[in-house]
């Protein structure tokens, strides 16, 4: 129920989450900017000219959408999983659980920080690309909405990881062994049309492929997959993860001991 108490609770949690990552920006925002700048230098300026055009675009221009999505995914995910697990580890999450704050408000408050961090880093990555190639946006609505929806999706995924994590090592397992491989195999650096037909079909099972290509469509007007399919998949995952997180919060799974 949306009342004054829940509104205040949401604003308090989201403000805390936002201030947390902004206060330590050299650890949360700056590393992504430096890493992406190195990607642009190495893959764009040094290797790119040897590769040539990709789907009618210079290689560096082709990888800008993929690198942007990679930054949005990793930052929105990392922000929520680290923050929520810290709340569990230090036991101050108990204060929220015994308060009259609704579970949905707790969830929305935490993922707001991840959404903001993901979107901020995404914009920074795009601004950095201006120094290496001509930045073009074919459809601003699609570009902005995909950045937002992707940050929402992986903020929810980070929250889920935070619920299941029992120790600090568990926080890095999913990003290392799941997100990183899926991201690199999600069409960030190549078009799946370059792959044999069998591997093209296999690639279609990678959800990150749809996000990368949807964002590439928004920027360049070119995509390996259907844009409406991408939206349906992203929104479907968001709805599923939201209700899974709400259910686990209600049950106190991984939180109450």
C-alpha cells in the first residue's frame, strides 16, 4: 500500500543506497570508466582497423553499444549484491525486517541504487566513446529504455544473489562464472551472423544477447534479433525476478537465522 510511511521508507533506503556508491565513486564509478577507455584504445584504435567494418560500421562504433551494456550490467548487479549482503552480514537488515516497511519497499529501495549506478555508468561510457568515435543514436527512446530496463533487471538479479549469498565468496561466484561468460558471448565484440548456424542457434539462448542487440538497434539501427522479442524477454525476466525476490523476502530465506 502506497502511504506516507512507505514513501518515506522508500526515499530513505534509496537515498542511503545512492549516497553509498556516490561517496566511494573512485571504487564504484571510476574503475568502469578506466576499463572501458582501455577497451576503446585496444579493441577500437589498435585492433579495430585490422578487423575492418562490422555490419557496415567501423569496429569501434559497433562495439560501443556492447561495452555500454557490459558496464550497465556489471555495475547495477554489483551495487545491489554488495550492499544487500553487507546489510545481512552486519545484521542491520534486521531493523528493516522488524519494521512495518513493506517487503516491496525494501526491494525497490535497494534496486534504486543499482539502477542509478548502472544508468550513470552507462552515460559515462557513452560520453567517453565521443573521444574515440562519432557517437550516434538512431532512436533515443529505445536507447534510454534499454539502459533503464537492463539496470532494473540486473539490480533485481543482484538482490537475488545477495539473498542466497552465505559468505563474501558467494557474492563473486555469479559475476565471475555466469555474468562474465554470458556477456562476452552476448555479441559485445561481434555479430552472431559471423558464427556457424549451429552456434547462432545456441547464442539465442543467451539473454544478454538480446539486451546488447536491442541497445545496438537503438544506437545504430542494426540488430541481430527482433527488437520486440528483446523487450518481451527483458520485461518477462524483470517480472519473474521481482516476484521471486518478494517471495524470498516474505519467507525470510537466507536472512532470518
